[in-house]
């Protein structure tokens, strides 16, 4: 928590990217390019940095640290599984 100013640019970047993506989908709901996931990729980097910083802040709180690690690993695994299933569907496997 003492370095909260160091993470502020990442938080601002993430929320600006998220708000711009939501606004785009509101203003152009039936556009062919507004409903795919390629617009979220720029927001992943600041989100990952904030998640890791939060995880490091929980190092001395063992139960919360374990829960946070389980949640982050489950999130990463589900994202990877989604990509694999999508790629398999595209390749016709």
C-alpha cells in the first residue's frame, strides 16, 4: 500500500481502456468488429501488473495469499482453455 502512487498509471490505463471498450460497444453494438476479444488485449498488461502487485502485497497474510493464487491460476487456466478450444474449433479438430 505504501507504493500506491507507483501503480496509479497502470490502474488509470486499465480503466481508460475498459471504459473506451464499453463505450465503443454501446455506440456501435452491431458492428462486426465490436464483439470480439481483440479489443481487450491492450488492457491485459496493466491488469496483470496490478494483480501481481496485489498478490505480492498479500505475502504475509497466508490464507488470503493462497486464495488469491488459486483465483489467479484458475482465471489464467480458464483463459488458456478458452484460447485452446477456439483454436481447435478454427482448425476443425
